[in-house]
C-alpha cells in the first residue's frame, strides 16, 4: 500500500469511526433521556390531575427510571424540596431559583402542571430567618417580601401554591412558630392576602398532615376557613391540601370520606397533596410480604375511590410523594424501612399501582 493510499484509508477509518461514535452517542443520549413505559399513563385514566413529588437530585442525577416514570405517568409536579423557604431564599435579600427552574423546565417540556410547595412553613426555614431580630412590622415586611417575590417570580408557571403548611398542632391550637410568635395569630390570613395580591389568578391552598383523622386539628382548619369566608372582605383561600401520609390501617376510610365531604360543603378545592401509604408505621417489619402488598393495593384503591366522590370542579388532584420506594422520604426521614409508594425499589409497578388503575377505571 502506498503512503497516500494508507493515508486515505486512515482518513476514511477516522471519518467512519467519528460517524459511528456520533451515532452511538446520539443513541445513548436518546436512551438516557426517557425509557419507553408499557403501561398507560395513570393520568390518562383520571378525570383529575395525578401528580408526583420530584426533587432536583433525583431529576438531575442519572436515575433514568425516576425521570421516565415521572414524565410518563403524572401530569402534575410538586417540588419535594426545591421551592421551600431555605431552598429559594437562602440568605437575606437573595433568592436562588436555579434548582426549582430546572424542575419547572422538566415539567414544561413534558406538559405538566406545577403545584408550588411551600411559601410559609416552620420547617426547612433558612438560618438567617431563624436568627432574624426585628419588630413585628419588620417580621411582617420580611414574610410579605418572601411571599410576593416568589409568587410574582413564578406567576406564569405555577398553577397553585401551598401558602401555609402545618400551622396547627394535633390538639387544634395554633403552632408556635417564628411567624406566629413575631407577627401574631393573624399571620395566616395575611399570608393568603399577600399571595393573592401577587398572584390574582393562582389557586391558594392551606396544607397540613393528619387532617384526615377528622379530629381537633381538622376542626381548627374548618374554623379557620369559616373565619376567612365570613370576614368582610373575605380572606382568599381556594383549597385544602390533605398531605395524606397515611398507613395501610389508619385512619379509617370513613374519616377520610368525612373530611372530604366537609371541604366539599364549603365549596373549596381538595388536593391529596403528598399521598403515601406506610406499611411499617411501627417499624416491626423488615420484609415486604404479599399480604402487605395486597393491603396497600386496597388502600390506594379506597383512597382514590373516595377522592372520585368529589364533584369534578373541586378535584385539584392527587399527588404521590415520590416514585419508587427507595426514593421515599419515609426511609430517610424516619430512619425505618418502608414501602409506601406505587413502584418498588427496582421501579417495577407494585400491586398498589394496579389498585390505582382499578380505582380510576372503576365505573362505579
Ligand atoms: C419532606 C421531603 O420529602 C424530604 O426530602 C425532606 O427531608 C423533609 O420534607 N410534609 C411536607 C413535605 O409538607 O414538605 C415534607 O417533605 C413531608 C412532610
């Protein structure tokens, strides 16, 4: 082979390898983007939005199952952590939008509604707020700026906000938080007013856990709604978020139905905002058995069925708090093994998933 011939050959080999590399890399980019999922999307079976909580580490990382299942099955997204006070407002006078914007891009690329969580809470508060020293007026200015800046920033993208989260204790008393203690008992009403001023068309929710037990905490929320609706002018509130971190055996279904009926009677939207079904509340179990899977399936079926009893116009949706069992906050937060979600540790659908499908397909 002449020198020129060999040069020409190496040139073609180089071109061919570059093209092959390009094809492989395009291919693997496509593959790493989203997997094909066999099952019908859950939301396509429902007359209301079916959502999921996502967070930037899950979506930014290489968890293709998390990303694919989120994109495929759900048409509403809640940020699990990235819109909390510490995430968006880490230091005085400066906001940090990057991670939440990333999740919003993902949601928009896949045509999903975005539910904002959360403007005011006593947990995941940045240190500078915890340490803040000021008069009641200064505290009010701080919180008002926080709410108005965030609601305005996401005005076009966020459909609804949890304005205040977990303001009541189990016995129905107002929780002592930096907000209540520095601004006064009426801080909740003020937060809703500021949110409405900044985002006139945005749906505003009060969100809490343990409300479906229909006990003193729920009665306090009812009293708050009655108070808001009876003021002149009324305090704006559009809906109640029931977190629904429930167990396979608790609370009784009749209690869940009763609280949903009560909110329906007040004409407010209902969001089951953070649904998961714990199978190991007391930490007794180390393995998931077939019987537990079946109990959980029935529980998901029942919860979705109760939800379907609401008139369409009050159904803000059901949001599941995570995708696969291994992502669930319950394992890390409570430090126990549990299997609360619709997909298992390998991201295969569990009987619970089919319980939801059956509830949505049931014509009764
Ligand atoms: C949880 C997140 O899922 C965890 O990642 C975080 O460590 C703690 O908060 N009620 C709420 C949610 O309103 O914001 C909480 O989310 C779960 C309980």
